[in-house]
């Protein structure tokens, strides 16, 4: 378990402020935020690499606020792997055990155990320079976990990998967490990575935590305009609630009225994620929010197509490729967009 109570940290010109956070034992928590938000400083503060100027850090109930890093029971893995280039994979992995003066038979047993988890026994004689990015990351994780730490700290562990290796390593992280049930904090700026791995997500910006919640809460119920924009909600409209009708609250922007199923009379923004918006050639009868539009731009995103549609206000819609091809959409084409009141989040 990790507990941070009103933690303040000064790292050069950067400050972490009023950090209150609890990570349950065995939980996989992702710290999500833009570059420069303070994600790594927060991770390194827990590891003991920055002095805490105010507040407390507790690991499994023990106050480690001023404890040296090697006595905290935490292992940290960085995006650049930080392997010793002159040591073999075997020597890299067992380095922490040798520093702790663990007996040779126990080192052999621990090495066999960790190699079984990561399937890296064939790599043991090699030097890091002879490994692929995914292999180096598995070795770095093996080195971090062979000491059986209470807490695993991961600083953008997938960012240096190509797409295929990133997907494989994501599955490896999920499998390793399920097998070892180790309390994990994982730093990233990639929200898809966060969605696929996290039990809970902590969103941080400018040195402060701005939202904590389950992935679905963060992405579909952002607490602020910043969180909505950072998680690529795309359709964020400023306005106000002007009343109710039979289907929900009426939120009025400069250009149009939007029906939202939720009640929030103090709302200043309506948020609709692009994947929640349907595009059709005929006017649908079912939804409360139906608008005639003109297709402005089309951007191929691979499995999905990002369609920008203009109907006094501009909407961005994420259309599955198969549906896009059946619609045969082109710029300048007249279409209808629609979304349910349940798809509208009010902030």
C-alpha cells in the first residue's frame, strides 16, 4: 500500500503541491499527465530520490518520508532501461541480489524463478547492446522484480518501444501483475496505455493531482476541461444549462442546444467523446441530439476514421472503418450526426 499525505516536493524550479494519494495493496495505478506535469518527480519522490519538504509518504503503513531509497522496498524501472552495458543479461538481473550479499544458491534459484516469468533464459549470456527494445525492457523488469520488492515503480516503460513491442510488453505487464500481485505505479502520457493497464488512474497537471478514478470515470466523466481535453474528448462546448425537457437537461452553447441525461445546473461545459457520435446519411429518429451537418475533413486513423462535421458548431466523430466505407463519405457531403443524452457529460 502507498499513502501520500499532503506531500510537497521541490525539484529545481518545479514543485509538487498538496499530493494526497492512496494506492491499495496489489493495485495497478497509472499516473497520467502531459510532459512536464510532474509524473516522474512524483514517482521518484516515492522511491526516495527527492526530499519531501512537507507531508508524509507511507509504504505498507511504514513512514518512509526520510528513509533512504534502498530501504524502502521499492524498485524503479525507467524508459531507457538503465542496464549496465558492460554486464551480461545474467549479471544485470542478479546485480541487486549480489549487492545485498545474497548467497549463491539463493541467487541461482531467484534467477530461475524470474527467467520463468519473463521467458528470458536464452538471453542470459548476451550483452544489452545485442537485445531488442522489448528484450531490454523485459530484462529491466526482471532485474527490478528479482529482489521481490513490495512496490514496483515504472517510468514510461513502453515509450521507447515500437508499436508491436509496446503491445507485447503491455500484455507482459498485465500478466506479471496478475501473477505477482505487486503494488504498481506506472507513469505515462499515453491514455490508451493507461486504459489497457490501470485499475485506477491518477491525472496530474502542473504538479497537482486533478482527478483520481477508474479508467471509465476519467475518460467518460472528466472532472475538468483540462482532463477532458487531455483524454482527447475533442468535443468540448462552452455554455450553460438553461432548463430541462422530458429527456434531460438542456445545455445551450452559442450555436445550438444539447440534451444531457445528467443534472448539473452549474455546468459550464458539455463534453461528447468522438466515438459516441454516430454519422448517418438519413435523419435518425431515435436520438434526442440530431443535427444536420456538412463533412469538412476526413483523417484516416487506421481502424477508425476521424470525421469533422460542421453544423454551426464543429463536431469530431470517430467512425469505424467498415461503417465509413459503407457511407462513402467525402468532404462537402451532407450528413446527420446524432448522440444520446447519456453520451453527454456536463462539467
